[in-house]
C-alpha cells in the first residue's frame, strides 16, 4: 500500500477556528487545551438557554474565510496556477442563513459553492457535501477514492461553518447545547455540545503526482471507512457497531493493524449518549487494547463546526502527528464508567505514533473514520 | 400542506440514457429498482411522524419506500444485502421549507420549534429510512453543482468501487417553491437502487423470510 503510486498523500493544509487563522493557531489551540468558548456577540441570544460559542473575532464572512483557507492550503502545497487549474474542489457546507431568507435563492446551501472554485483558481466545484457532522470527512473519503481510482490526480477538499443565528437557535431549541458552557467529551457530567466556527482545507494527491512535482508530503491518508447505523433519525446505535465497522473498513484498506494506531481524535461531541456509543465502538473495534490508545476530542476546545468539523479535526490530527504532541481532551470533570478510555487530560502527551484515526459520527447514523499515517 | 391541483410537468422518464451511462464500466452494476414522485397527477406524500412543516423529508422517505419495496418486497431488507447497501441523497434545492421556517422563527424572535432541530439535517430522514429497512452502508448527502442525477449516480459508482458498499440507494429529491407540506405541488424526485447485476431479481422474498 505504501509503495503504491496511487496512494493518497496530504500536501497542503489550511484552517481557521476560534483561536485565529492559520494552522499554527489551530495547533496551539488543540495543544493548549484551553476551551475557546465565550459569550456570543455576533447576534442576539437573549431567548436562548445557552449563550456561548467558540467564534472567530469580528464579523467573518464565510466566502472570504473559505477562499483564504483554500489559498493557504494550496500555497502550503506549493501548487502553481496550472496545478490549481487542474484540481477539482469538493466542499462541505451548512445551510446558508441568507438563502433561507431569500425566496429567489432556490437552494438551501446558497450560491457560495458555485463561485468558490473559480475564485480560488481551481478546476471547478463538483458538489457540496451536506451530510451533517460527517460531511467533510465524507468529502475527504470521496476525494481519496477519486485519486485511487484514477479519476483525479489531485483534489482540494474544503469546508466551512460560521456560527449563525439559525443554527444556534435550532440547536438551542433542540436542547443539544451544554447549559454549563463547556463541551466535556467522555466526562461524567457532560451536558452536550457547543458550536464553534471552523473553516478548513486540505490538498490530497496521488503519491506519484506529488513526487513528480517535488511537493513536500505532510502525511498520508492511509485509509478511510464509512458505515451506517440503520438505527435512528438522530441517535447513534448504542453498541457502536456502525462506527466500529467504519474503523474496520479504514484499517483494512490501509492494511494497518489495530495495534499500530497511536492516537484517536474522537468525534466526542459531549453528548451523554453519543460519547457512550463512541466509546462502545472503540472497545468493539480495538478490544481491551483500546485502553492503551490515547484519545481526545478537539471539539472540547474549538467546538462543533457541524459540516466543517470533521475536516477541522482531520487537519488538527495531521498537525498533531507532525508536532509530536497529542491534543488535550478539555473540559474533563471525572471518569464515566461508560467511557473507559485513555483520555489525554491536562497537558498534551508527547508521542510520535505512526498512525492516527480521526473519527466522526452524525445524525442518521452516518459514521466515518479517516486514518492518517506519518510521512 | 397539499396545495391542491397545480400546473405540474408530466412525470419524466426516470433516467435518460445519458445519465445511466454513469453505470457503464467494469463494475457490473445495474439499476435494480426505481421509483419516482409524483408517479401520477393526484400523488400524495404520506407524512412522517415527528417531521413537520416541510415536504422534503416525506418526499425522500416516499421515494425510498417505493423503490426499496420494488426490490426487497417487505421491510426490512435481508441482513446480508442490507448491511452492504448505502444511501446517497442528492438535492440541489435541499430542504428550503425547513430552513425558511427556522429563519422565520429567528427573525421574529420566537423560539425555534424543537422538532426542526433534527429535520434541519438531511441525514435525519435517511436515518429514518435506513432504520426501517436495515440499510447499514454509508450515508451520504450531497448538493451537486450540475446534473444532479448524473452526479449522484457517478458518486454511487465511486462508493461501490471504493468498497464500503455493494449497492447504493440513490435518491434525488427537489423541493418546489411551495414546499411547505406533504404533497406540495411542484416537488419531484427519483430513486434508484444501484447494485450488482449478480444480485437476485427484485422482490423475490416472501413474508416471514429474512
């Protein structure tokens, strides 16, 4: 697998989250383990039960943030104008609040997707993924599949979500947000999720293409897996079988054994049932050995960026692998019997594993696993 | 709500040959079953308990129901094929009516109806139908930039060739401007179960057989 010319490598990354713009700011955030949640000032939250989110400062505009992050990733990958013009774009986006107010829009995700590839000098936007919290990891898996199949030599994947009054209002009404203002993955006393801005981009390409143009390989996308729960409209299957199958699919594709996994960036959204189901999935996939695999959910510091969260977490995972420090699982109060995991608490853990998993689970029982290998 | 008779285009063919060309290739794939909505001028979408305001989720669920019934017969699918069947929901419009209802509540400083929380994601109705039918393959929702059905079929073929699914229930659902209730006039959609030619013919199972 590692020797295959069509294996998928990562040559560019870009990110923006509450801590600021740039991959350096994201790495600092996830390693410091200081949650970025603060009172929402972008819009009125007076009628809401919860009033905090992890937001970029000022009044960011999604199209601009997305274009900047894509440019950062393409620059990091040292892509020429010609390289960009030959690279299709896959996007993952949330519904557009402006389009919801415009009877002429005719499209819930709005018109942002159509112009983004052109604005960034890319070949074209093929489609936008809307699969909720696994939208951007699904886009990443499809990009990898396109490269392996020979449909493309290089694909840019980008995703963005900025906390807006509509999503905040509906998550608050659904009692999904943590009333204590902290997102506490896998902890006793966890009360739910919190929203956060997230914009991310990655450049994926075949090993052969990267080698031909002398690109620096940051890491490789060793495997990817997807599976469904067939269980419920919004709750995960409690025994974790769907997510465990996604993990198994990723490991099999990469021909990597469970014992080789040295870090898991968990979906860990801080919900009572979601984290318990994910813990069950990890025990199912890895057996007793899971107690020796360091686990954290970086949502605990940057919040849940909905359709963009999986890509933001994937970028964070790649950065962490390269840094030799594994991110902190913030917000932890006390162990929960339903989540017996080796959580990274307090300070980042110095470690240089060969492989790490980035996991995500979404409404509708959608599960994804992305397996990152060190370059 | 059903807005009554409206000017509606006659049901089109389920897929033009150009669109089905996405299935050509070494994969040995075919359309195992198909359905469309509306199938006739007086077609009505059955509501789904817990889903309100918008016709989008009922449209997706009814397309899936008609297509899967034609292939699998009774619910659920048999375990072997069900576990290997993915769902790919593609929509250019998305759920306009739910998004508009949330925006309306927010703009009026009213509390958003809690039921809109989960139906605001297209995954929710996919979870509804996969739970009923026992379809445990990947769940994918997209908004293609162009050629929605062609793109959805190409994505389905990629998903199968990539290995995490053997078959894909492809649903293309578009919400019309009315959009605000089951049976709204200009909603339309197509569903196709794409899978291996080697899978047994449609609806051969009898009641009680798994």
